[in-house]
């Protein structure tokens, strides 16, 4: 793939923060009735791409569809094209949702604002989006909550020109970010301060506009010396001779990356539907980690990307390194996002407890579902 084509493609990964919407189609009619919402039975084997099988278990799962149960038609939106949504892509491709009585159609609604609007209007029943992008809207009054967090942490690295090998070497240099107040601005400033560099005194923080591709292009062209990017752009940067000089996740900022959203109305009126969707996503986290070829095939299709190094970079970041096997949404990270949104001028009317519920993730633990999936690999709560 040509360099500029790759950069333009990967630029869609930053679209969660805004941009033109691709409206979601009207919601497909739901089947009449939900059927048993907590049908019990041994999980059947689900065959995905490459013949990979979903986990089986000797104990019943409380969330699987009952035999003969009419599946519920559901639309799930993503707010951008990014490897960070690999779990939803792979679950759809591997047929995992059908085991939970859900017939899920994946649609894309570009941007956090339009996608939250589609969710609130009932055009989609679930939204999978970067929480950093949706928290300002949720905290300012959008009628929805975060119900599960398959990815937590910061999958960002600081990439620098070939002659720079450490953050202190950026003294007197330029760090690129997109626009003041956005996440990459916050991150490069935090990194600078951590290493004793005063922003815009010891190191210049320069806006480039656009998204990560434009920031990286500024580094490649010599207009800047470093910037913060995510996978798979890091693989591309390495191929261009750039250095990865800092893993920004180690800075210790509590952070929710990809999260499942549902409206308060759906949570109130049909908690069984939300529970089954969250359970299916929990299995998708397991399935994606244990079936890398199926996950890479889904990434390859959605990202239209054939570069093996780039696919591996995305897979390692979003299917291995930053996964949250327990699915719980960390309230401290959500509150931190709300506080930052307030600092940037958002009219905040809600706190973390108002826009988050862990009732569904907690139920996965209570019923033994997570232990059934992961066994000894399940981290302690």
C-alpha cells in the first residue's frame, strides 16, 4: 500500500473525536419477544475464521440462547475505523453473538457526537467507541452509560526522529500534536513534564491539525521531532527509520480505551439484552486472544491492510497488551476523563457514577462465567 494511502486509512482511527458522520441506517425490527433471557446450557462450539473454535466449558453458561430461541436483531455501531475495536469485528465474523441469541449487524457512525446521537435515537442498540471521546458527551448530558471496558490503558508510544533516542533529548526540539486540548496534546505535555521538560519553554508543543497521520508526517518531514501515535502507525514509523522512545502507558494515567455503551432506557427496560451483549463481548476478548489468525483476518478486512508488521502491531496492542479480562469500567479513569473535560470547558453535569455501571461485568464474575472462560488466567478483582 502506498504511504499516503496508508496514512489516510489510519487517519480514520482518530475520527472518534469528531468529523463528519456516516449516518447509521434505521434500526432493523426486533424479533417479537426476547425469549428466555438467561437460558442455561453448555456452550456449544462456535467456528470462526480459519476453523478456530470458541471456548467450551463443562459448566453451564447463564447467558446462552435457549434451544429454538428466536434471535434478537441488534445493531452495534463503532465510531471509527481502528484496530482498537478488534473484539467486535472478530465476534461478528466468528458468529459469537448468535450463541447468545443475538443477530448483530455492525455499522459505522463516524465521530463520538454522531454515534452517541444514533445510540440515543435508538438507531443502534450498542456503541463501541473510545471512552476518551465519549466521556465529555456523556458527562454533559447524553442519555447513555459505559457498561463494559474490554480495553484499558494507553496504547500510545512516543515516536521520534532517527537521531533522538530518549525523551530528555527533546530539549530544544518540537513535539507535534493535533489541536490544543485534545488527548495527544495532553499526553505529550505529560511526557515532557515527567522528564523535566517545560512545555513551550524547554520543548515546543506544535499543533499540526488533522490526526495521528498528520502528526507522524510532520515528524517524517522534519517539521517536528516527536509525536504520540498508536498501533499500527508505530510499525509504519519504524519502517521509515523512526525510533520508539517511550511507552506512554507506563506514565500511569488511568484510562479507558474501547468501551461498550448502552442507553439508560435499554439498561432499565431490557437488562437481559445488555447482559447477553456484554457476555458475548467478554467471550470475544478470550476468543480474539486465543485465535490470533481469526483476529488478524478481521483486522485485515476492516482496515484493508495487508502489511504483516502493521497487523501484528495492532493485534499485540489491542488483543493482548491492553485487554481487560474482567470487563469492569475503572471509575477513577472515567472521573479523570470528566475532570479533564471540565478543564477544557465542557459543561459537566454528571460524575463517573452517573455515566458508568458495572452491574453487567460484575454479573459475569458472580455467575462464574469469567472463571469458566479464563480459568487460572483470570486476574484477581
